[in-house]
C-alpha cells in the first residue's frame, strides 16, 4: 500500500472523479454532442469493468495501488486494463506490487514532466500464464535510464520473464510473463 487512505479521502477522490465524468457528459449534451456523450458513457462502463476485473484477481494491495495511482501527483497518467478469465494471483501479489512500483517510478523519472505521458498497464490472463504489458506513450527524455532500469529488473525480478521490450523517444513497451499462475 502506498498510502493509508481514510474513508473520507477515498470518498472525496471517487466523488471528484465521478463529478468530472458527469460534467463532461452534461457539457457534451448541452452542446448537442450526443454521440460524444455516449462515447464518454461507454468509456466509463469499460473503465468500471476493468476495475472490477482487477479486484477479482485477489490482489487487494495491487488493486488499491493501481486504482489510487492517479489520485496523487505523477508525471504519467495510468490506465489499467484486465483481459481474460479472472485468476487468483494472490501468490504473486507482493512481487507484482514491487514490479509496478519499480517500473512506474523508473518511468516517472525518465519522462518529461511537461508532456502528456500515458501509461497503459494491461493484465492479460491466459490458461497457463498471465502477461503484464506496460505501454508508455509520451516524451521520454532519458532513454538510458529506462534501459538500465530494464537491465536491473531482469537481475532482480526472477518470477517474471521479459517477453518483449523496446524503448523509443516517444514510447516504452514491456511485456512480462508469469508462468503457471495458480487459479
């Protein structure tokens, strides 16, 4: 857990997020943009489904970290997605949380704080394994730090295999695989 949230803080942040979404819908409806208002509603539904799927993975500390990440000031905006069947990933929760914290911190230090930096983190559950995909788009001003971070990661996080990775000035991509994830 990155922070102990009081019930009121959680409610305040959740209410703020919902009010922002409702204001976007209302504004688009008042401007006669019903198609855009419907798109926002669909985005909210999809976001809620991903959040629900995340909570079904039996990794409460990781879920809390990911759900509350954007409530704090970071140079990246995080979007979390979950696909595939729900799996019990509790056996790897501590390692998953450590990996996310390590990668998010490393990426946060490597991006330009003035750019719009978006990190999409996808958990894809398959029958015999789970994959964890990190795709950052934005302005990476320190590619060397990311390369060194990946090298350090390979040495220190043996539970995961790196399936694919690349680093460019405007994109970072990493796919990890966790073998024999227990159901």
